[in-house]
C-alpha cells in the first residue's frame, strides 16, 4: 500500500449534491479495493490557472488515500468517463515523505553534533575572583 493524493476539479455549474456523489463514488472505489481514505478536503470553488473547456473556475476536492496502483488506475478511469470532472491528478507521496524524514534525521544529527562541540558559555564558567 502506498500513499497518494488525488485531486480533482469539478465543473462549478454542477450542484453541490452531485459533487458529494462523485466524492463518495471515489471513496467507495478505494475502500472496496482494500485501500483506506486518510483525509478528505473539500477545497471549494477556486479560479483555474488557465481556461479549461471554456471554464474559468472549478470546485476542487483533495483526497489523501492509502491504496495500491490498481485502485488508483480504476479511480482515474472513472474520472475520464465523468463529464463533470474537468481535470484530475494523482500524486504518489511516499517518496516525498521518505525524503522529508531523511532530512529531518540529518538535521537532528547535525544539531546534536553542534551542541556537543559548542564551547561552554560564560554563564556555565565559574567567576574568577
């Protein structure tokens, strides 16, 4: 199981209940396939970076899931056949999390080395008298 972020943009003219229906279909595909939904974020109506199918706005939805590649392929296939989904993107976040963890460990090691090599401060030294 890998971590993915699935973002899709729905036509802003689609009613709110239709957007909720699309989101629940995606969640059902993921859970039925053995994956799990970590987080769902309804980002709302936003302006698109560029015009798509004569639309300047879209309703953004972001899902964070743990699933395998077959589940993601099925979700993307369903997005392709839905007329109300304007754009979608799936990003695998495992590699990013590993890199971030690696850098965090490196920074901690570096900080401990600096603390060991740092000379005692004037407060720690006894007063000369």
